[in-house]
C-alpha cells in the first residue's frame, strides 16, 4: 500500500489529502482570509504561509511524513502542455519560481518537490491548469496580437468528465461532454471525444463572472478606467482576477453566506447579482455547445458552487434545451484525482511524462 500526500493550493484555500493508495484517510480544506493573503505580493511569497497549514494538517493527524511514498501537487502555469502526469524536476521548479502568470496552482509543484527532496521521494503534478488541447479555430481571438490560450481547471474537469462517462457506461473518448467548473473561478469546457477543444480561460478575463473574477467585461470602458486612474499592471489585473465578480459587487467571496442571504429574498441587489452570475454561466455553456454543433451527450456541473442546489437550479432550466442529461457533481475531487494519477502510474496504466 502506497502512502500519498496530495496538495491543492487555491486562491483562498489550501486543500490537503493523505491517501493510502486511492483511499482518502484524512482530508482538510484550510481557508485563508483575504486579509491574510493581502500581506503577500505574489503567490510565491505565500510559500511559507502555505507550509504552515500543511504542517498543521500533518501534525493534527499524526502522519509520519517520512513514511510518505509520493507527493503530488496541483499543476500550475508552465506553458501549453498535453494532459497527463508529470514528474516534478528542477526545470519545472525554476520555471515556477519565475512564472509567466501568477496563479495559486503554481505552488503545488513547489510544495510537493520540497517535501520530496527533503525525504528522498518523488513528486508529481497531474493535468496542470495549462493543459492545451484547443482546436486551431478556437485560438483566434479577434486580433492577431492576442491569441486565445488554454488555462482552466483541467484537473477537475478531466476527472469529472471521466466520472460522467463511467456513469453513462461509455469511455471518455466516446462522448461529447460540456463541463462547467463552478468555483472561485469558473471555466466551461467542451470535451470532444477526450479532448478539451475549447474552454473559457478562467484567468485572463473570459466567460462569466465568478465569486472572485470579473470574466468578460466591456473592454473599452475598462481600458479607459485604467488610463484615467493611472493603475499599475498589478492593480489592473486584480480588478479582473481576485477582486472582481462577487467580491467587487458584494465585498465578499463567501458564497455560502451569499446564498444564505439570497434564500432570504430580502436583498434585491444581492439577488440580482447572484441571478446574473447564473445567467452568464448559462450563456457560456450554450456558447460552448456550438463547438460540436450542439451534439452534446451530457452537461456536467461541478465545483464548490454546485453544492448550492438553489444556484444550480438557476442554471439548469436555461440549458436543458441543449441536452436533457445534466449531471451535478458537487464540490471538487482534485485530491482524489491526484492520488489516482500516482497509483495509475505505479501500475503502468498512466505514462509518466517529462517536463522539458
């Protein structure tokens, strides 16, 4: 039986799981306040802070860290990569220390590699956020200086798509699946016969707004606002990524609290914003169905927001015309996906890829 420690750093949380083979023994989600995170200029600066959360998890559950066989972290921004399991190497670490784009997932490999080096073990990442399977037509943005890129919740989208395929009694490669990952960021991908041929880039300002991101806002007013207010690049990015969406409208990223208030039906502004987010998500799902001419076998709704049944029911009536088979998998299953990836590699079912 192999012992695995899986680490999934998110924008405002760190999820940690201790597995024996693919069985979860201990899991935890450590929430980080916006106030605490605001002390750090970059995600890399948060490294020691994130280690504190992981060390506490290890100590609280009396885990013998020296007995861990494999460490795996969520994969970050490394440039376009094929889907799969990668062993963390020094090249990957060097690239993540000076990333082309800031993202919490960049910390996953850094943390896993640090543990692996310390205890002379191996570290991996699986289906990093930069998995790129876009068709050429999907890369065209409307201006040659700004090609569309693939940056999304690849790990969870792939996991849930495979789960849906199994539920339907088919192979992932046999189906066209529309997957909407509804978290602090939102990505909607069309999986055509095992490849994500188009997807909303959940980081750069595409798609619906989300709890922490602005999505596709009107470009010209945004550019004027930046120039008029002399914003720095970092300030402009924060408006899109981290301080947009629900945070900008309602000054909170606590969606459980938001939905509790929504259910009370007393705050008309809040209710309108929540319904607008569901509306935007529905439009994005419908738009993605065009990539396969509407030939969609199932629509999958997943992520933290999928736990809110009331919110999900704001989406479903708007998208049923595409496909009446709508599957809801509440929450994320990324820790389990990582453990399964490691065991798959050990059993020679999954190839271990080299990062170059």
